[in-house]
C-alpha cells in the first residue's frame, strides 16, 4: 500500500527503521513476545502514536488534540510487515495490542502511575497487554450485558468475573479489563481496570482451538482480585465511551490486515496456477480460472480503496460510520476471496498451514471485535449519511 505508507511520515519516524526492517532479523515462527519486542525496540510502536502517546490528559486538553489516534500510514506498514511473516496468530495479537489496547491506554494514561508504566512498557516492547472486553456472562454482541464487576472503594478495587476468547491472554503481562462498577446497561456503568496478569485471583486458561495458535488466545477468570485505586484506567464510568471512541482504530487495522492477507494468498495462488498444468496449459491460462481470480482482485482492490479513503477519518475524526463500513467490508471480502483461493489450490490447499487453514483463521474478520451482522446494523444506522456521500 505505497500511498498510505509513504504519506505523512513525520521527522521522528524518518530516521527510524520501518516495521519490515525491524522484523527482518526476527526468526520465522518466533512467538509474539519476540515480534512485539522487536517492534518496540525499533520505535515502531512509539511512532504509531508519536503525536500523543506521551501527552498527559492536561497536555491534550490544552491543545484540544485527539488522544490515542494512530497514523494510518504507519499502521498500514506495521500490519503488512507482521502479516508477511505468515503467522496469523501473531498478527492478530500485534493488531489487538497495537490498535485496541494501546489507544485506550494512551487516551487514559496520566503522567505517572501504573497505567502510564504499562503504556510505556508496551510501547517499548518490554511488556504485552491484552484487551479483555468479551465477557463470560453475556454474548459478545451484548457488551452492555457484561457481568464482570469492579467495586471501587476508598481502600482499592475488588474485581470479580470472567472474560473469554481474549487474544494474548496467555502470556500477556497486563490485562486491560472492561468491568461494570454499577448495575444496569447505561453506558456510564462501565470502567476499564488495569490488571497485572500475576495478581492473586487471576487465572488464564488457553482457548481450546487449533486456529490462530500464536495469538495466545485464552479465557480469564478474575476471582476476588484486589488492586490499588490507581489501576482504574481513565475516569470511572467512561469505559464504554473510551472504547467506542477508539474502536475505529482496530476496525481500520482489521481492514488493512484483510487487504494484506488476501493479497498474500492471492499472490501465492497465482504462482500455483501458473505452475500447474491441465490439458497441456497452465491453469492460469484457463478463462474460467482467470475470471474467478480477477473477481477476487477487484474485491480486494475495492477494500484497499476503502481503507485509503476512510483511514484518516477513522483514525483522526473517530468516524464510527466509516469504521463500520471498513469492518463490515473486511468481513464480507476476506471470506469469499480466501474460499476461492483455497478452491483454486485444489488438494494442496489442505496442506498443513495451507489456504484452507488460512481461510478458517480469517473467519476472525467476521467475529472478533464485533460480528459482521452487528456491524452491518451500524452501517444501516448511518445509511442516510452514506447515501448523501454517494450522491454528492
Ligand atoms: C480468535 C478470537 C479472538 C478474540 N479476541 C478478543 C479480544 O482480544 N478481546 C475481546 O474482548 N474479545 C475477543 N474476542 C471475542 C469477540 O469479540 C467475540 O467473539 C465477538 O464479539 C462475538 O461474540 P460471541 O462470540 O459471544 O458471539 P455472539 O454474540 O453469541 O453471536 C453469535 C452469532 O450470532 C449472530 N448474531 C449476533 N448478534 C447478531 C445481530 N445483532 N444480528 C444478527 N445476527 C447476530 C452472528 O451470526 C454471530 O456470529 C475474540 C474472538 C475470537 C474468535
């Protein structure tokens, strides 16, 4: 995605290695902790949020800036470089940390204290952080029904509940947990809490799955976890608002990943089709195959165009309608394109780590961070805005 990557690279980033250079010496198959450390050491994570990661609340209020907004070009470069390693689990983990957990931490971190320490450590790559919103007590599509409770008292916090299907949970140093501090579904009932993974009462068990194994996805039990008061992230009652404000960044990152992943699999598929002969001709020269393949290219090119046209709006203006368009488009494009690639690879698509496996793992585009059906509902909510833009 050259336009996005080359655009708007500030002076701080210019002398720093890009993500692909930072990862060049990290061995294939390295775990996410190593990939994350390499990105942090090279300053790639810092540069994502270079405008505001070190601002305090007061700094941001003074200049009226947007907290925790990434540079879309640098985000695209990061996602593409990590995807090129071909370990979808690791990519998912980097994506959720960089595009979901870091923006929430950066938006809320005061100048000192554990939240600031966690943010700084994550940005430097020395620690990893999982974002735990999906709750054991409610469907993921019913976030306001979550059951994990935090009691905020003068002498500290008491946290009880459970989270499920949390990327990086197995191995994260910190868990950023969305909890309720009062009953009810009102959006002011929720608060983020920073939980050290080693705190007494925290138990993590790996998700029972063969997919995305490098992501460290797991389920978290919080059994009477006691923490000091300064482990509240942001103001109590602002949890859902902060989440909604920064959700778009993960949605943009997901769409960028869908472009990178489908492009990578399409390139591999074309090479195979060129090598494989049927009736004396490479499959690539058969019209039906070419047309099917070209249809996939068109869909991916459209998705990339959507990323390019909406990236700035999502990152800097927190345009949730644009973010919903991007997320639903990623879910709707990745599945048919990867299914077509897997089919065109024939039996070889069933090889270990092959196209059929990738297709299954890419199902996360339609589930993680909000199922496609729910996100399409948000697109429908903004139908008039989208129509006005289409007709202008
Ligand atoms: C690999 C992986 C990693 C994840 N990582 C994280 C993470 O890091 N942090 C985190 O907090 N969560 C994470 N999740 C959880 C994810 O966000 C939830 O799975 C997701 O929000 C959906 O919730 P659910 O699984 O409970 O499905 P449900 O909400 O139970 O939905 C099940 C199905 O019902 C249908 N459905 C639901 N709602 C609607 C609707 N409104 N209209 C029509 N149909 C609907 C859809 O077909 C949907 O797929 C992860 C999930 C996976 C699979």
